[in-house]
């Protein structure tokens, strides 16, 4: 594969960098992100979008991570638009088109990343029973739902496939969940909530898990790169005993280790996104990317905090956003032990 960004991805990265570089609050930043056409770029041309592929959308999400931006971009682009675009033209195309149209009109749509004790399960315990005309009645409990309270709909993996439920449904109970970064997250109880199928079958569940994992890995890729750049600038400019910190051997070795983690995560995440976009099997790349973001990313963030000294624990300093978001992403994919177990099972079965 060619890891060179497409011209479109380069242009979008520049636009995203400009948006995140402005002094805006979270709501203002998201509005600017939408107004700049960055959400529309991922939508199909039939809805006025640019029809970006998986690799280009993931490249845009990498810029979201690089800025450690508290934004619904991962929720809407990664957990909703990517899988919905993938299912266009299939059995549930009308429902898919309707929801993509809502996103084009400005709605936030998100997805559930797990059930209690079960991150991205292959066989969800959440059930869906058909009620006619593509509609289903959904029962179950889901968690790890970024921007759940702010979203108009949530994509929910069920035993029948992936269903979309409205968050204002009376049979849906949404509970706000605290996380490390302080960004919106929810757990949802579904007790007969009305939904619509957007993809049917076990294949759709596997596709959903792969696409959202690629999206999370892309944000993590940007997070590590951004935090490493921030730290490199700090140790270059900070003086100790009359010399820049970067000239001390122990410091240079630690920042080099962080760079290795950043490049490895980028390689795995970019390769997975490219393979998914080309219709190739991305299982191995996704397993490696998920393990590295769950195991190596938090450890690297601790090292980068250490290299900042006391400044590294200041919650008003940007590094705090990077490390707290890293903790949340590692949790969303199940944590290091869980990802290692999955990787081990994959290796032993081959």
C-alpha cells in the first residue's frame, strides 16, 4: 500500500488544523467543523457530500486526535457515517439513506461500543424483534456510547444485526457516564425501544466492529503523534543546567521510544483503514492497532507527562487532554489484557 495521503486528505487535514487552531469552545468548534464541510465530505454525493473513502475519513479523524479535540467527530464520522456508508445499497438502504440525510442536515448520530462487560461483542445479548416494514423492537443494555445524550440516534448491535434507535424514545433510558476526558458519554437501557434495521446479519456485526475499531485507532494514532510533538517542542525549549532537556541522553531515549510507539500505531491504523477501504481483510492490522492503543498508548502518555515535569500534571496544560482521551479510547476497545487475549486467540487458531 501507499501511505502517502491523497490530495483530498491533505486538503481536509489543513482545513481541520485551521478549525482546531481557533480559540473556540466545544460547541463552537463543532459548528465550525461542520460549517467547514468536514462532515459533508464523508457523506455520499447524493446528499451533497464528497463521498470520501474509509482511508480519507480515518485520516481526518487522525487530525481530530492530533488536536485532542473534544468533538462529536469520532461519534458521528467514525461510529455512524463509516458503517452506514458501507451498508449503502443493501437490504436496508432506505433506512441508511434517511439517517445519512439527518446527519447531512446537522444531526449527531453515534454508536454503542459495548455491552456491560463485553466490548464490541461478536454475539450481542441485546435483542431485536421485527415488527414490520424494517422496524424492530429492541431490548438490552449498551454502554460506551460517545455523545449519546447529544445524538438524535444511536446505532446498536443486536442479535439480528445493527439497529438505529432514536434517543427520545420513551422505552429508552439514557444515563450519563463520567469518563477521564470529561466528554459526553452514556449508557443506555432499551426496554422495547422502537428501531429500524440498518444492516442485517452476523456479517454486518463484524463489519461494524471493524469499522469503528479503525475509527478509534485513527483518533488514537493522532493523539500519540500530537502528544509526542508537544513534548518534543517542550524538551527542545526547556533548559536544565544550561542545556536543552533534549540533549540529555535519558530524555532523548524516552522521546525516541514515544516516537516508535507513534509510528507503529500509525502504521497499523493506516494499514487497517486502507485495507478496509479496498475491501481487503484487515483483521490482523486492526488487532495489532487495538492492542497497541490499549497497551502502549497509555504507557507512552505517562512517559510524556514525566518528560514535562510538574507541567505535565497541570490540568490546564494541553497534554492533560491527550492523556485523558487516551485512557478513554483504551477503555472503549476493552483494555490491554482483553485485546491481548483476542490477539492470542487469533494467533493460536491460525
